[in-house]
C-alpha cells in the first residue's frame, strides 16, 4: 500500500475480476512506446501511472490539459517516436477538437489509453448509467476511431497490435480501461 | 511597436535547419519568407502549436525547434507554458506574436490586450525570457535568442497586420506533412 503524498485517496471497490497493471505496462513497452503523456486519472492512477512514473524505460510528460497530449504525440510521431496519452474519459471529451483535427483529419497515429471514470465494469460502456461514459464509444464510432475495451486480463493482448496498427497505418486508436488495474 | 513581417524577415536570417512551427497569420507571414521543408503548419486545433513544438523538441533534441504562436493561440493553451518549463527542452524557442487580436477570426480583441506574457513565462519556469517591442533591439538580439539554450520564450509586440490571404489548403497540404515527416524521420 502506498501512503502519504503518493497514496490514492479513493479506494478501489471490491472486484472479483482482476485487471493487472503490470501486463498492460509490458504491452505498452512491447509496442515501442517511449513517451507517456498524462493528466492523472483515478482509474489508472495506482495500477498504471504510478508504476510508469517510476519506470526508467518510459519518459513521462505530465501535461496540464489532455489536448496537449494530442499535439505532443503528433510532434513526436514526426520524429519516429511513439507516445501514449494516458487520460481520463472526461479529458478525452475535452480534447475532441484536437483529436478531430490532428488525429482524424491529418491522419496521425495518436494513441490514447482512456480511463472510464465511475464506470461499472460489469456493464458495457455504451450501456453505462453514466452519461459521460455512455457517449464515449458512440463518439469514437462517429469519428471513425478504432477502439478496444481493456476490461480484464484477456483484453491486454489487444494493446500492442492496436498501437502497432495505429503507427503502421497512421491513424488514432483508443484503448478504454473499464476497471482499475491492480 | 513592430510589424510581424519585419520581425520574421529578421528571424529568417538566423534560421537554417531549425523546424519552424507556425499557425494562422504567423504561418502566412513566415511562409512569405520562403518555402522550406522544415516548416510545420499542420497544427489541427488552435492553441496546440506550442504542444506540437514540444513534441518535436523532445523527439529531435539534436535540432532546434522554433514556435511562432499568435497571442490568441497562446491563450488557448496557457497550461503548455508549465508543461514546457517542466519538460525543459534545451532546443525549444517559443515566440508569441502579441497584437492583441484574433486576426484570422475577424480581428476581434483578445480578452486582455495588455496581458504580460513574458512574466507568465518567467513564472512558469522558462530558462530565458525576452520581451521585444523595438525592432532594432530585436534585430540586435535575434541570433542570441534563437541559439540560446532553452526553453526560451520571447514576446514580439507587433501592430495588427493588414488583410492576409489564408490559403489553408496550401498550408495544410498532406504532401507538406509527408515531406516534413520524411525529413525529420531521417537521422
């Protein structure tokens, strides 16, 4: 348990299904991602952002607002550097115009790992009682952005191919994290 | 008070293999200085020029990156001042062209035309900060500003410009992006 300033102030709800953080991080590394661009998100805070912050294999750029991630990732992609925006779905919603312009209209490989805040992981995101969660997948569909739900350990295998495909074919991709990685 | 195109003519004398990131009126006036592969105009969303510049600066630490950002764009992404200062890329030079006007969107004023951007940059933690309102002074210091170890910030106080033609299809041409990517991907 992490304590003090590094402790998450929101406790995990008991959940019999496990989504381990370490294999997700391993998949991100295996995909060649060097830069993590992030505004903290409570879904991914403990299981992903905290270990990533302490992992010398990654360069973590903490940004003030999620749309910065889109521009930074684009600049990095021009230099053949891979990045992952680790953000919350509220930040995704706030960044729609940047994603529209940079990722979709210019066809840039912007990879986003999006925590679904307050999502019930036993419900499909598009059926979530939370309006903000319910609209995420339909918005991605409307924008033509491929997306994958990372909700349990078996889903982790989708991460590397999704990132590889985004860079190989220069398009955005969204990886939706449905429950808190341990 | 200076004129933007006059500032850029001076700047162009000191730019060789630097990547220049610019948008809207700054992109139009910079392009008038001459075509070059290392111009980066495809920002995609107002305000993100400085973020693109940061990505380039991190991705190619061996190259200098110059961002020419208008004050309207700057205000849309103020947080990036803090992000850039924290990332501290030594190869990034961030100019903000302050004319107090959303020039490409009808010439309306920015919320506070007297805002002190240089003080903001200094407080955010940029390594070096400048504030130019006199062309002769800028001409004298431009080479130093462009080649100094960054992150460097400089406000250029300019008059509102005359009408410009915004040829966005040309600025944002996919072939331009592909050529830049090819050039930057080459080591």
